[in-house]
C-alpha cells in the first residue's frame, strides 16, 4: 500500500489550465492560390459518374480537381 502523504496548502492548490479555446490560434496553413473557376456541366452515364467520384475520393481530391487532372493527362497523351 502507498504511504499516506501529508496535506498542506501546496498539495490542495487547484491547478488552473486555460481552456483550449482561449489559447492563441495557430497560423493557418498556406494553401496554394486557387485559379478562378468556371462551372461546367456535363452529362455522363451513372457508371462513369460513380467511377469519377470513387477516383477522386481515392486520391483525396475534389471532383473538379480530379476531372481537370484527367483532362490534362488525356491532352498530354493525345498531342500530335
């Protein structure tokens, strides 16, 4: 068994820690500058739409970024 400790004012003092909300915020991460975007609407079969969503999710990208990457890759492969 542990030995009994004497209680004095120091042992009974309450430790005050500031809540996390009152601490100074960290600097936000510097994001890459976004290029102005223009909406484009296309119609594709349901299977293609699903594969686009799955591909974007697997690469942790937005659907817009994923489709832009696919188009750029296609253009690079098909330049003559």
